């Protein structure tokens, strides 16, 4: 018979509860799995089928962990939002802005990508290369706080969200107040700024967030294999 | 598709109802609910335990470790006074909802 407490412990490593509380949760879930396993054996199922069937009862362990975390801690929805989105988001924002400062200090010349005249795209390539790190940090902190995968990815995108919001407001306002003849110039300027500061950095941050997600899911799969 | 709010409400009522007759541990509770609802309500771990912990936090049920005759330790839940008080109005609410749905069905057939 499997050591069910060990199995549960290996799956729920991200529970941020105090040690006694965590032991209690592990013991309780293990007892449930043990009862299920024994009932399945009594029904005539083979040992390995009974183990797999009992484990399938848990469904998604990540989801279980997130729900237990939320139910066992006295956090309300607002507190969850702060720890799962706002805090990781602000830290990601602070890190990406600090990296930009450093890059602009040591590599002040941006890379210029000439499109149709007069449009030119400027990219701080060293900054873009470091951004996956910031995105991964956002996703990691958010995930650790029990966030769902979309929420974790959203946290990794946080540094470009304020700029995206500014563009969303500024583009229509700019187009309305600009002279009729200059509409195309204003639109082109906003488009290039949007690509330079929102679309490309956003994609790079998201790539970092995705990598962290892949890392988390691989770790989960390998733990499942080890746990049988 | 039954919405999350309705599912949660029915699941909570089911738990309070089975605990009305005495204390039970999680596995036994899930088994009885499944049997008594003829399989209509089934719980995964992710559905049952977070709900039990939340209900315990609200003070509707209380869990305590108990050792059975076979020496096994199980966390058994019992209704608190608050949980007992919640049960009749909750049942009333649900029976009103089902009555309203039945009337709606009758009206659509008429």
C-alpha cells in the first residue's frame, strides 16, 4: 500500500500554511485517499488500478492546493488579489524599470529598426533580453501565492499594463485633438510607441511567464511520476 | 450547466444535512452524499475539503481528530449550533427555488 501521506505531501509542496496546519491537511487528505483505495480493493480492483483511481479523485492537484490555501487562510478576495496580482505585478514593474535604467546607463544607444520613412522603431535590446526574467519573477510570485495560471501570466505582464492603459486613453484623445491633416502622423507615432513599449516588451514578459509556467507543470509531472 | 454558486449552495446543504445525524469524516460524508443522491452529487478532493474548511471557518461545522476502534485517526466533522440554525432556512430557500422551477416548467408546458 502506498504511503498516502507521502504522496499528498509530494503533490502539495506549495501550501503556505504553518507546519501543524499543513500536517493536518496532509493527514486528512491521505486518510480520504486510503479509504478510497481500500474500498476499491474490496470491490475487486487490482492494486495499481485502485491507486490510479484513488489519485484521480484528487483531480488537479494545483487547483486543490490553491483552493485549500484560500480556504484555510483567513484571506478574503481582496487580500488574495493583492498577494496574487498586485504585489507580484509591482515587483515585476520595479524590476523591469530598474533594468531599463541600468541598460540606458550602460548601453544608451537603442537599436533602430527602420520601417517606411519616417517610421523608426527603437528597441533597447539588452533590456528586452532581461525582461523574461522579470516576467518569470511575476509569474513565480503570483503562482506561489496560489494564483490561477491566467492570473500568474497577467502578473508577468504587469509592467506594460500602465503603458497600455495610457495608450488606450491617449490614442483616441490624440486623434480627436490633432489637426485633421496630421491624423496619420499621430496614429503612426502612437503605433510605433505602442510596438516599442507595449507589444514587444509585453510579448517578452509573457514569454518569461510561460517559461515559468512550463517549469511549474514539469515539476508537477515529475513529482507525480516519482509519487507513482 | 449548473453554475458555481448553485453547486456550492447545494453541496453545503448536502454536507449540513448528512451531519445532522451525527459526526462523519470526509470520506464517509462524500460516500453518503453520493449514495443518498443516487450519484447526482459527487465530490472530488478539490470540491470537498476546501468547502469543509470554509464551512469550518464560518463556524457552521467543527472538525476534530478521533481514533476509531481499529486505531485509525480520522478528522470527524460535526454541526455547530450555528450550523444547526442554518439548516432549516437553507432547506426552505432551496425548496422554494425548486418549487419555483417546477412552476416555471408547468407554465412552459401549459
